[in-house]
C-alpha cells in the first residue's frame, strides 16, 4: 500500500512540474505516428508494413498551448485552427527548443489564430 501512495504522489508531482513548465502560449512539438502508402518528406522512423502494403512513420506536429487543465491535460491549437487535448505527461509531447522556435516558426500556429481557435472549439472566452 505504501508503494501505491508514493507512486501516486510521484505521479502528482510529475503532473505539477509539467503543468508549471508548460503554460498557455508555449510552443510544443508532438510526435504523431501515421500510416500511409507514401510517407511525407518530413517523416522520420519510416518502417514498411510486414507485407509491404504501406508505411508506418512519425512526423512532428508543431502546436501552441491554449490552456492547461487542473487535471494535467493541455489543450493545443494547430496551424489550421483545430484543437487537441493531450495529457501533459505524454512522452511524445515536448516543448519546442529555441532553434525550432527560430527556424521552424512558420510551422507553429500564429498567436493571433490561437485565441479564436480556443473560443470556437473549447468554449473558452
């Protein structure tokens, strides 16, 4: 029982730390797994299917944080105005590095686009 209590406490600490680190307006990168007949030019870790009918690969998605929920979930906005809810502890999610923010800034949603996105899809005002 003690292991459960300490495990629960460490999980809560990790969520609290991640919530402190990720704030609304932060730029994040999510490594999304995709499947298709032709991987995109930005694909990484490309692997053919066992019978060779398609490919599995990872692609970086560049998003902006809209809100951080008290439950440890974050709401992000895409370049095209869609929103996604992710858990802050997701190992495929990370903050953008300074060079990504500089060199790949066009792949992130514009800050002026984030707020209308948030109001439309999540009910925020």
